[in-house]
């Protein structure tokens, strides 16, 4: 009839979509980096496209979705995704994509051939640049690289833990960089400019729902050149305190994280020692058996991904937990933890510079380091005497449960499960019931650190106490 709103497809009259064909708003905004002719280097599937559509058209496809197959009279059997929050469907039939719901005025709209979206979703950059594989990225570290032709991209793998929020930042002084994130061949997200036009670098924030290896693709909106890609996470809390930088003592946190790893799960973080040797310490607690390694920087990723790696045997915890101090020479290192239990395993790692106190020197351990597994409902106390001619610094870690600072006279009541008194301030240790983060017990007297396993599973605790005397 000449009406451009409709077209014949497989002998049927269907409505032409306004949603996002490759020639409409799917490539709106900045001029597309898509080159012609297209070179479809990846196999796009309907689920890949539907997830991409949800990321780019949240007003049409938002929130949780269901999927399946449905027969439609006059058409055939569609594979579909349905978003209840918006009432819209995306469907695939015979290699073609359709849209249906309130967004299409309840008419079946033809969007386009599935294959025609390949380079829109994957940004094939078919100007001849091609794609290459770069070095793996470790959370807490960075990788640098370069592209030498327009449209070239580089793939970097990264191992992520479910439930942890990560930030990936791509910077370049050569051109306008662009970053993509995938799980296998499944598109997750992309970013061109952090804040155009003031910051044309790229950043993606992501919280994975499953633990595993993901892929970051680095390219440029236009041009080519050098770049740096870094990864950080918010993995912290859940059982430890930070350093009170207003205090006269400190211990720079190098790695501080609480992780719950699935069976065979792994986690790692890179760090560098520079400007001379560094006295450090590790406090490690794990709900069940686990291994912790201090690796060489160039093999950390292999440890995280299950390959062969080099580590320092004297600094490792193999199926154990506890506390140890040692000195590292300048160089590149990593902390790698592995779950060796056949169940999900909660762990706490605190890796820091050995504490220093201005005007004081370390004398001795205040008490034998407590390293215990505590059964559900179990209670533990550690007495602490504080004098007037030395300072007592405590630290620790736990895989779960609650801590209190109490008067020594309250130990019996606490251990019996009766009502007890505890301090809410005055120790610089806080009152959040977390494990005893690095803090000073600064009142002269007799005290106790009290722990109660108020969970339904066995938990491990580590408590360290040190004396410092005037220099």
C-alpha cells in the first residue's frame, strides 16, 4: 500500500519497529564507530540481543524477565523474553526480531533481522582493526596496552566474585577510549565517556551475580593509541575495623577484604612494595578450610584462575588461619585465597604494614594470639591488662559472630550467657561488634575481649595483642 509503517515479511504484514533497528535509535548520539561493510566476527544470539536491549532501552525492558517459547497464530513459535514491569516482549522467529506490548500499541512490530544487530551489539569495528588478546587484569591492579590501527580492540580477562561491586576504569592520553564488559559472549555493559565532555575516559561499575572469569574489551570511539585499564572493588567490612588515622599509631592497609567463596572459589588482589623493604603482617580467618598465598605479581592471575603459580611458602596459610609477620622486599606481589572446603566459605583477610606507634617501640605480645574455631552458641574471652607505662594495641579477624570489650569482672556473666556490661566508647575500637580492628585499649585497668558465635555455623576468630613501650 506504500505505508512505510508496515512491511511484508514471510508473506505476512507486520508493523515496522520504532524500537531500535540498526538504522535508527540503536546508534543514536555520537556518530557510530560502526564501519562499512560490516564484518560479523561474533555469533549474536537472541538472548544476547535481548539483554543488550534491556541495557539500552530500560524504559521498555526493565527489571526481572521471564523467557520461553510461545506459539502465535499466523506466525509460528517465538522464542521470547518478557519484562512484567513494563509488559513488553522481545521475540525471535526464523532469525528475525519482533517487539510486542504497550510500547508497540499491542501490535507485533518487526524490528529487523537478528544478524543485522551483530555489529551494533558487539561493535565489530570492521574498519580493519581486528581484536587481540591482552594480559589478564587482577582486581586491585592495572594493565597497560595499545592499539595501532583505527577500530582495533584488545580483550582482557578478569576474575570476579559474586556479590562484590567492581569498578573498571579505562584511561588514555592518546584518543577517546571505550570499554565493554562481557560474560563469555554475552554482552553486559559498555561505556564511552565518564562525563562528556569533561571526562572522555571510560568506567563501568558492575556487581556480578555469579563468580567466574569475565571479559573487558578495550577500544576507542575513534582513533587508536595507548591506554591503562584498572580494576578495584568495594570488598571490605564484615568483620574488621580500619585504621584511625587521627591516632598516634597506624598500619597502612594493603588488603582488607571479607569474601564468601563458593566451592573451588578463588579471589586475588595485587599490590606493590616500593621505596625499601616493608614489614607487614597478615591476619586470616576462614569459616572452613582454605588456603592463602602471597604470590609473585606475575603469577597472581594464574593462582586466581587455577593455573600454576609461584608463592612464598613461609608466608602461606595452607588449610589454616591465624596471624604472622614478615618483611617483603620491593617488588610486585599478590594475595590469593582459595576455598578448599566442599561448601561455601566465609573468609576475612587483613594484610597491612606492621603497626607503628610514634614515640614507642614494640616490646612483646600482650597475650598469646587467639586462634580458635568456635561452634554455634560458643563464647570466648581473652583477658587484657593495660598498664600506665606501655600501650596495648589489639587487632583481629573473624569469619562471623560478634565481639565486645568488657570489664574483666564481666567475663563469668558473659560466658554463662547472662546479662553483662560492655564498653561502647573509650577504646577507639568502636562498638559495632565487628572483629577487633586495629585499635588501642587506652584505659589503665583489667579488661577482656569477648566473642560470641551468634550464627548457626562454626566460625573462626583471630585476636592479636601487642605491647609498645617508650623509645
